[in-house]
C-alpha cells in the first residue's frame, strides 16, 4: 500500500510539472466553471498568476460569443454526458487588445457516476473581430506591441524579471509571450529571437537603447 501511494505521488508530481510547462493555456475547473488550477500560459492570457485565477469563473474571464452554447453544455453536464464541449469566446488581453478564440472543455472523472471536473483548454485564434484580415507574415505587425516591447528589452540585456517589471506583466506572462514568438519564428533561443526581430523590422536598427519600430515612427 505504501509503495502504491508513493507511486501515485510520483505520477501526480510529474503531471503537475507537465501541466505547468505546457505552452497551451489550460485550467482545471469544477462542473460549474470555477477554476481550481491553471497553468502559467492560461494566467498569462489574463495578465495574472495561476494562484490569482483560483476560484474565478472561467466564463467571467472569457466571455462566450453565443450564450446558447453555455446553456446547452450545462444541460449536457447535468445529464452526465461525456462529450467534448467547445465555446467561442472573447477576452481582453494584458496588452489591451481584444482577442477571440475557443474554449474546449473535457469532463474528467474516475467513474461515470462521479461528478466530473472539467479540463479546459484555450485556443487563441486572433485579435480584433473574427474574420478580420490577419497581418502579412513578413510585416512588423507579426509581433504585437507588448511582444515588441519585450523584444526591445531583451535586446538591451534585460532579464525576464526586469522585462516583467517594465511591461507590467508577471514573469510567467513574459515567458509565455517568448514561447509564442519562438514558435511563430522557429527560434531556438532568445538570441535568435532578437536577431529575427531586427531582420523582420520589429526593432529599429542602429538605435540604442533598442526600441520597437512603431515607437520610432511615432516620434
């Protein structure tokens, strides 16, 4: 019994490490939508920390675009249906932009009779109104203003902690934006991210301290 308990603790700790490190925004909610746990990527979308999300209603954080979707899901959960549920949502990002995407909720429990918890994942689809034209892949707009500001700070030698202080984000929030940029630009490290930022016109060449092109244009 002791060995089984120890083995269970080991696997639980491994699952929590994976939960914290995955780049996809994920939260665990009770059947009513109250957040029980959230990973740093989910917290970054709300401009806060995972601990501060605990107890918040996920549908207060991400507003459904169609209220009927939520009622249909609630009815299905009351009937103990075990399907995957999707809700189109909008929310205000930490940089002040309006984003839209999709929440996916998977009911999880050990038995069919047990009241499930919900594994909720957020898929970010874009900014502005759904259907708006997305920026050209080669334009400087492929980096949001907050991402450009983070890149400028890194180019000037800032640490993650300093970038967080300068931008008003958490360190998890800064790391989340850097992971998104790394995936978008296929960059292996921060040096490559900074080099790419200059190459695509996000940062102004020949200027110290480094500044985003958008800031230079406004002067």
